[in-house]
C-alpha cells in the first residue's frame, strides 16, 4: 500500500515518516515506529519528560552518496557509527551497510540528541572527526543541527532532514 507525498507527489510506502524521493516529512504518519536498515526498530534513549507531540522534531538522514534515506525518529538520543565484529557496544544507527569503514566512520562516531528545543550532534572523540556544513564539531561539544545541514562523519556525508510531529 502506498501514500502520496504532498511535496513532490511521489508514491511512498505506507508507514514511512519521510518521502524517499524528496525527503519531506509525511505528516499523516506520526506515531509510526521508526525502522532501521534490516527491519530492526530503533529504540532511542528517552528523556524523562515528553513535550507535547505537536512540538517534537523528527529526523531522517539522507545518505548523500547513494540518495537513500534513513528515518531516525523523534525525541531521544541516538548514537551513529558502524558495527564491527566483536564490538560490545553498538550504535543505534549503523552506517556499515554504506561502506562506512572505508569512509572513516568510527564505531561510535557521534551522538544525536533530538528534543523539542533543538537537534544537537556531538562528536564522541572519533578518529576522523565530524563536520557540520564544513565547520568542525569539537569532540564532546554539542552543535545545533538545522534542516538540510550536511554532516560529514570522516569522509561520509549525510544530510539532516528535519520535520515536525
């Protein structure tokens, strides 16, 4: 079953949070669980207080090289990186299916915190650093993300697509 994107009129699978063609937020689908690559539900670490649903931002990551979109979800904290064999702590968002190792993405590269106040990215002391719109994010210091910002994790680029619930 499909729905039509109100921004570009593309046919999108029912349950999608963002349009796979243009990245626009699909308002009809608030409350649908976010799916990771491989069909596993992403479970963010929730904050103790939940703001009204109408004010919570949603985030998706557009893989610049391939054009694929990874829906991340709403309020919570997400670690982005890559899974490696023998790793005991895993990232919430695994970029390894996109050749992340070759592009210099660390196993636990950065943390994204989605709240009603802002969406923040923090480099977790990665080997190859994090940039937002070509500006270096200092390790362990938060940087505000805005819609359509380009985030470079090493040499791996994603575009932040931010919508509202």
